[in-house]
């Protein structure tokens, strides 16, 4: 069937009307409908030219296109089905419900699968058990429900699917949801972003990997508005959210490498060749997809250097993969590739030794020496301990300790042997690491010369660059960068609080700049029992692409604390890193990167300096539309020039192509709520530092109101007047609850109880976590374990099957139940007070609820299936996401310690807590705001 | 030439100096936008001039007060207070880590100061000539 929809001008959609056996054409911007094909009809269409018989249908379609909130509440499931138009063009679509929640259909790992999906495969979002949340109605019922609203004669559903069935259809269908009648469904968060519907022939490769996976790079809008005024109408912020150095989990494909150093780049805009260029002139030249420049194809482009024979250019990785790595020739080096360098600064003051931090840290380094990346045998390591003096270690056959007490003007006591080759000095290093804790066991010195230690470490490595790993248990008190205890409970929760989140001493900014220049990246591991000024200290990682890790009140006597730190620290040490990296994002003409969020130093208008890039760090970049875009699609290309930790200069290129649109409804229908929430988290934290915490919250709230107002006034029939509903497009329906979660996150929450260190750490997380970790961090996951479906916790064909996630409301808690709440950083096992002894026995190996104690716990694995299933769920929770985090497990008793209980319950963000509104109250206030503007 | 004449001659010269200082700032900011200079060097360079500029302006204002030129003093007072407030908040120096985010604000401020010094320049010039004429009569 040659469908007329394929030749539609932009802004038009076609719907198959089965009753009349012909297409109905809809101008999506105005809602105008007609039977004539818009191209065939030259003069401006008038409704009166339509056959009178269509008036009923017309008005109906108008509603379908716009508001009709009441029916749309149920569309969630139908939308989630793989779009039949793309699965198999021309085939009859399958009923949606059947594919969505099929038990056992889940892929290797539900969380990854959404990211590793090749287009055209069904999406196993979440292993759906037998029990479904009641508001997810079975398919048949939906249809029934719907037909109540649908006027006879016009089968909207059939029309909709008929349209979807046509291959090449580019239009997005916009579904409106009334937020007031459709409660948030946690399953929605596991869905992939709205599909990227590129025009045909945009891509020269048939490869399913030709466009970037969302886990590498995603955009807040998957159909870019052609003008900034259109973007302003939608009020949706335009930004990229990217994790160019994403880790590879089992089942992920490795990034293909182009080894022949033939790198084709545009002469004008320096874009790397990618699947979206066009070959012209018989394949001798290529046209740049960003600036339209015609470039010569390099001579060796079609030459296979491995076999020394003519090769097939269509096999080249850079033409088939959106994510590739080029091995860089010498032009891309300012110096020969540096070796990886790890300098450890270990706090050995009294509190550090007493908490067991020194023992755990040295043992972890010792155990992980073999995991530190050192494929080329060039990796160098140094150790410096510090309290109020510095202790250097000359590492050789007879290691010795050199004490430097002059911390005002730091010098290196010895020119050699302080920074040693890991492979060559493995044995002396191991013996030294085994002895450090004993050396300082009786240390009674209190105080920390962290600043001078940093300067010493910097001196040691500044010629090479690398990683400076700081382990500190106390507030820096002497020398450069000394800080004062500025924690003041009186100003918590007031306007002055944001001052506590800024750097107290300029040292932490100037030193960060020095580090960035010398290619030194700082990682902070912080352990203090008392105030440590995480806010100031986290500035160093922030500007040097490092990461802050915080273990409040660390005590290695608790095996859980020691295990968590050792695991995370070990993984950080073993992590492959990118050294001496610079990142630049290029985009098609008319688009400009306007502001940057994340851990790096902005070295020029669009160049981000990152001395050592860890895996799974996320960045957000806002985009401005500077001039009208005339192309049917645009391309964003991120290039990270870096040195691998085994001494090879490489360029990692991530290419994302997105269609453009002139149509406001497409902008809404293609918005990606996960990316928007990630961007808002970054912007809110930035605002809380430059303004006040309250301003940051207001800003996020106002952004959401703006989007809702824009949607109401342009996409619903309600227009500017008051409306009984709160409408938003279906793909954005989780945005309000994500914003609420963000407003209730420890990093931003309105409260006078949050210690500044905890707050500062949460803010560091909000600005560096990739979406996969950030979303649970602001919208936790909640399972009911006591009545989980029989297959949950068992190993399915795709790993451990998880129970269905529940909405985050304490209404779901039951007095006799066992529940799990987790945000990726902490896991709570909530035990109801009437839990039957058998349950306690099966899970905790204890006779009854009364003897169960709340707090951190290592759950025993017992000889009964339920215990094993619960353990499997917890295990999976700890492993299913990217990143090094190993969440603590807390047992929370319903009538247990109030602080712990409140902490766990604060994760249930649909509830009301103190001054913070419940989800219903939040929606009501949103509705009032929206109606009053 | 009487004291008022000399004072305003001095004012004219100072305003011209401050004017050039602002022009230099603006040139440096546009260099930064064109990537001719990196933010670290830019901030190191500009920060050398921030305090001298503030001090020069404040001392000129003080001179007006000492010599009883209250109109000129009151004209300059808001800017002195503004600068003093920035120094008190320790936000007077340019921060290389934030410079790109705050660049638009810096540019706006520098342009406003430029305009202010330009107006002051002509005002002092006028007052100087007026003082000279008054003297010769
Ligand atoms: Zn180009």
C-alpha cells in the first residue's frame, strides 16, 4: 500500500478512517482536519470544503489530538508497546497489552535492556508479575473504557493503529494525560525515551547502532524545534545529558575502535565522519552533516591496513556506529601518552586510625594492587600519609619513612623513589601497605594538614598528571586550605544555609585550577564522625573531574561499613580511567552549547578539561537555538580526546542525530522526562550555590509550572481559562513526580535538620550521577516482599526477576508486611510490627519481631526459599545499575528508632512530611498555579 | 588655576584612566569569548586591576569630599558602596571556575562602569572649564 501519509508536508498527520475507508488528514498545529491530501490541495484548506458527513468525526478527532484527558489516562499501556510502525512496517500491529507485561520476557537485565535495545525489538520494561497495580487495567477493559468516549462510527483505536502501521510515518502522536486522574506508575520510569524518528535516508548505515544509546547521550527533546521561539513556547529546556565514558556491564557491546588512524574530519567545523554524512561525487567526497561543507574522503579510507588490500568503506566502524573510538595519530598529542599515576594521601590522625579507616584503606589498596589498570607496566604509585605533618615513603628494597613537619612551604624530601613503578616495586609496596596501620596505631595527633598534603602530592605528580586519591577523616585544620567548623544549627533551613554549601576557602578553587592545568584529578573519600566541610572539599573533585565519596561516621568495627567502603574503593581503583581528556560537543548549524554542568573545568567557550575521567559520570549541557534550523535533522557530536590508562591516545566520538520539527505538539510528544529531570537536578544545585536553596526549589517548581501552562494553553481545548484537569503529554506524566522527588531530595529539601555535610554530598551526587542512578536517587524504588509474586527473586532467563515496583506511598505499607525501599545509595528493609514470627524466622533467623534490631545489617542467607529470594532481590538491587556504589542495607522496624524510621519514610515521596506536600497536594497547588497564570 | 580647577583636572585624568581600564576589561572578555585567552590567564590578569581600579575610584571620591565638591561626591558614592559591598562579600575577584557562567553579568557590569566613567569624564571636564572661566572673570 503506497500510503499518502508518506508524502505529507510537515505539520500534517494522516489517520486511516476505517468507516470511510480513506485517510483523514489533520493539521496537527491547528487541529484542522480534511479529507483532501494537503499537497494536492493548493489553496488554504477550509473546513467547509470537508464533506458534511465528517463533522462528527472531525470534532472527535480534534479532541483526540488535543485534550481528551479523561480517556488518555489509560493510554499508558498502549503507548508503551513497541510502535508497530517501526517494528515491522506494513504488518498488522499486535495488541499492545499482550506484549507489555509478559512474565519471563525480560532481557538480561531490565535496567540495561532499555539502554541496549536495538530498535525494532520489543521492550521488556519490567518483568511484570501476575499482580498488577490496579490502575493498569487489562487491555480489553481499556478498549471498553475508551469506547464509551469514542463516538460510534469512528474507531479511534483502529485509526491510531492504522496510522502507526504505515511505514515511514514521521509524525508523533500526542497523547494527553490528566495528572489528577492518573496516579504515577513507577513502571513508566523504565521505559525508553520517546523514539527518535529520523527522516528516511538520514542515515547512510542500516546498522541499529547508528544512533547513540540514551545511556551514552540523550536529549531532553527528541524532535528539535527549528526556531527558538517554538522552543520558548513549549518551555521545555533543551539540553543534552551525556555519559560519554559509560561502563560496560555484562551484555554491553564494547565500543568499536578504528585502529588505522585514518580520521576523516570536516575541514570547516572539525566534525568527525559519522553515519549521518552524505557521500557525493561518486564517493570521493563527503558532505558534512553539520555545516554542509564538502570534504575529500581520505585516500586510505577504503584501504584495509590489516590485510593491505582495498577494503569496504561500508564496513568501517565510524560509518556504522554512533559510538566509536579512534586511535589518534601524533597530531593529537601535546606530549607522548602519559602513564597512569595514583597518589594516595592517607589521613593517619588519631580519629582516622581509631575509626579503622587507615587499616581498611591500606588493606583495600593492597588487595587491589593487581586490579589497578597497568596493562603497559608503566603505572606509577605513591603514598603520603599526613596528620599535622607529612609522612613520605621512599619505596625500594629497604623502604623508609621521611617526615616533613614544615607544612608552610611544602617540599619533597627526596627526588626519587617517592613515586614508583607499580609493577617493579610491587613487593616493597605490599610490605609497606601491610605495615602502615601498625606504624600509626598509637598516633594521638589530632588535626589534619590536608592542604599541604595535597600540595605535596601535586608536586610529586604535576609533571605527569594522574589521580590524587585523598582519604580523610577530619576537617583540614592546619596549613593551606585550613577550614573552620562553620556548622551552625541556627542557620540551617534559613536563607544563609547556601553559604555553607560554598567553598569556605579560596584554596579549594585555586588549587583545583592548578590541578586541572597539570592534568591531576582529585578523588575525595571522606569519613568524619563530625563536621568535615564536605562542601569545600568536594570542590576539588568537582573542577578536576573527580568524584566525592562520603562515609559519614565510618567505623570499620561494623563489618557493613568496612565492606561497603572496601568494595567501592576497590572498584574505583580497578576502574579504567581516561587521562588528560578534553571534551567538546559540536552541533549542527544554528545550535550552540550555552552552559555546562558537571565535574570538569570549562577551559574555553566550549572545551571541557577533564584530567582523569572516571566511568559513569554524567554531564549536562544546555543548548541554545541561535538561528532557524533549515535541515530535516540535526546532529550532536561529543568528542573526548583522551589517553587510555594503558598509554594510547584516543578520541571517543558519540554521535546523536535528532529530527527537527516545526510543530509544537511534536516537541511535547518527543520530550524525554528522564533527561529533563536530570538537567533540572543539575540546574537546581547550581542555583542553590549562586542564590539560595529556596530559589533553587522555586526555580524547579516554576519550570514545571511553565511547562504545564504552555501545554494547557497550546495543546488542550481549555486554552487560557481555568480547567478542571491538569493536562500534560503522556510521555511527560512522570515529570511532576520526579520534580517532587527532586524537591524532597536531601540535596534540596526544605528542612532545618539536614547537616550541611549530608546536604553537600547529596548535591555532589545530583550533579554527577548518570540518569540510571539519579532517577532512583530522586524517585526511590519500593517493593513489597512478603507477598511478592512466586517468580520474583528467582532466576529467570534474564537474571533475577524483581518484584513489581509500587508507588511511593505509605498507604502501601502493611503492619504484617516486609517491604524494601531503595534509592541506589541505601536499601531499607521495612518490617511491620505485626509481622508473623515465621516471616522474621525465614528472613532474619530470629524467633520474633521483638528481638529483631533495627539498623545496618548483613542479611543472612538461610536454607529456605524465601530468604534466598529476598537476598537475590537485594543482591540484584546492588548490582543492576552502573557505578561503584554498594548500598548499605538497613532494617527499619515499624516502631523502631524514630530517626531511622523517618529517614526510610522520607523516601516515600508521595506522602506528606512536615512542610513538604504530598503528591496530591503538590498536584493541587500546581493546578492552582497553572489556572491562575 | 584654583583648587577646584586642579581637582577637576585630576578627576578628568582619573576618569580617563578608569575608562581605559574598563575598555581593557571588555577587550579581554571578548578575547575570552573568542578563545584567544584561557580563563585562568584572564582572571589572573584582570584580578591585578580590580583592587587598583576600586581604590583609584574611591580615593577620587574621597578627594571630592575633602574639597567639598558634594555633587561630584554624591555622584560617585553609589559606585564606591557597590564596590565595597563586593569586597566585603569577597566576590570582587574574577573566579576562573565560574567565569563562563558569569561572563554575561561581568560584561554588563563593565559596560555600565564604562558608561559611568565616560559621563564622569565629561562632567569633570565641564566642571574644570567652568572653574577656569569663573576664575578668569
Ligand atoms: Zn562541517
